[in-house]
């Protein structure tokens, strides 16, 4: 049975097919064309790759997209065009751009794409300005442009959170300027990407990190980057970064390295300065102002104390003079009364002393008589006792012819103490003798 495909003369290889398709596409688009769309998923690998998309009327749903590439030499030409015009431009997601492009199919990979040849600045910047204005209006309506500004920057902002690229020029400018101030700043650095597609995620992560600090652990967050092109600054025209700044728990200072341009992040910050060095100078100046105010207050207090002491000294001197005058006057007025009172007191005292002296003399005479009687009576009693003692003295008793008999050194008191055969000792007034008892007889 005949096949409908038998008359097809050519069999293509894959490469031949892709090459033929590319030729057909080239014939359909023999000249470059202008294509407008929104940039998404930018990848800078020397050459810049991204998706160009078309969104529906709601502005969220992608209804069509095409792969795009801008080779490095074309990007350099486009960047120079914007720089010469004094316009900041960065190719990043979510901006709408009008490109001059060449429709192409990569024969080896079979991928349909467009190659960017040029950019329409007027169209692109108009869309960028509209998008920027829309973001600012949305932030304003939500009250986010003023929210962080309502936080007070500490009078002595010494504890700092620094969002920057670690070891960059911005980092060193900021840290060196703080060191020059001589104040004891404490700085925690969160290493962040400050340009490129990942700027949003990196910076918001850093801000959220510092915003999680407890009150008293941090005073100020500083977002700093060094100088660069205006296009580099465009990464901070970002709604998400601005919202995160607005919702931070601490005041945020932006120092993004440009003297003229203001980003959306700057609008949401508590304070904006032009460079990292200026941010450090502001913080150092704030601390210095506080210290100077303390010194001035100390000076004012010391001066007020000196004035008060001086005034008090004068007042005391005046009071002392008045008191001395009043006391002298008082004594002058009352001297006669005092003299009369002194004479009266002296006379009364003399009368009292005379009366008491007479009383004491009479008392002394009476006491002397009484004591003599007492001594005489006691003397008689002593003499009586002395005679009684002498009459009872054992020696005197012995002198009257009495004796004392001892047995074994003890006085014999009864006849039963000396049975026959007992040796006894007898004491007389002029000596002792020993005898043996031959016989005892009771009775008187």
C-alpha cells in the first residue's frame, strides 16, 4: 500500500532541521525588530541571559515569554549609552524594557530565542520611572515611608548593625571613620550582596537578622555600599527592601554612596546620608554631641553650685554679722539685770552657806559626843570580854591545880575511856607525865 510519505524526497538530520528552521525564521524576520516586555530571571555570566515576558491585564499572570541573550559587547555598548546620557540603568527583573532584537534559533540546541542588539532608553526609563512612582505611592499609602522615621535614634548610638559587603571599600571607610572618632562603637557586620539579582534577598535577610535583636542589644542599623555607577544604585529601587527597612525594629540609616540620587530604600529609611564615611561621621558626631552636652551640663552644675555656695557664704556672713550685733545689743541691754541677778544670787548663796555651816558645826559637835559614848561602851565590853577569855584560858585553869589526861593524843572525858592496863599521859601546868592505869572505879 502506497504511503503518503513516500514522495518526500529529503530526510533531515536534527542539525539540518534546526538550521533550516532558523533560515525560515530569518526569512520571516529579515530585519531586527523592536520587542517590548518585562525582564525576568536575569543571569549575568559575562553574557546576560534572561526571560522577556508578557503579562496579562492583571499584571501578574505571564501569558507569553521568550528566552533572550545580550552578549557582553552589546551590554557594554548599551551601558555606555546610558552613562553618557547621565542615566542610571540596571538590567534587572521586574522592569519593562523595549529591545531591538534579532530573532534566532540556536541550531545546535534547537532553542528559539532573541538576541538583543540595542535598548530604547526613552521607553525603558519611562517604564522604570512609572514602576518606581507606583512603588513609592504604594509605600506611601501603606504608611511605610514614615514608619521607620518614627523610631528615635539613640542619643548614644554605640551598638551598630552594618549591612554591607564584608571587607569592601564601604566596610573599611565606615569602620576606619568610627575608629578615628575614639568612641567605643560595637559593630556587627552582616556580609551582604550590594548589587546584582540577589541584592534583594541578601539585604532583606540582613535587615531581618538585625531586626530580631532584643531592645538594648542594638541602637542603629546601617545599610552601606561604596561608590559605583547609577545603574548599581538601581538595585535599591526595590519595594521589598523598602518594606523591610520600614518594618525594622531599629532605626535604619542608608549610606549608598551617591551624592545626588535617592533610592526607594532611602525614602523608607529613618535617615539617609550619602556615603559610608558620612554615616560614621554622623554617628560619631551624635555621640560627641551627647558627651559635649554632658560636659556642658557638668560645667553648668559646677557653676550653679559655686554660685549657690558663694551666695550662701555671703548670706551666712550677713547673718553672722547681724547675729553678733543682736547678741551684743542684747547683752548691753541686759547687763545691769545680769549684774543685779549675780549679786542677788551671790548674797543668797552666802546666806545658804552660812546657815549650812552653822548646821554642820552643830552636827559635828553632836556627832562627836555620840561617838565618844559609843567608843566608851564598846571599850567596856571589850574589857569584859578580855577578862572572861583570860579566866577560861586552859593555862590559867591548870595554874589553879587542874590537869588534863590524854590517851593516844585525845583528851580523856570518861572513866570508860581508860580501862585497867591503859597507858595515859597527864598534862600539868609545868609539864607532863606518863602512867599506867591499874584500877578504875566509877563514881564521883
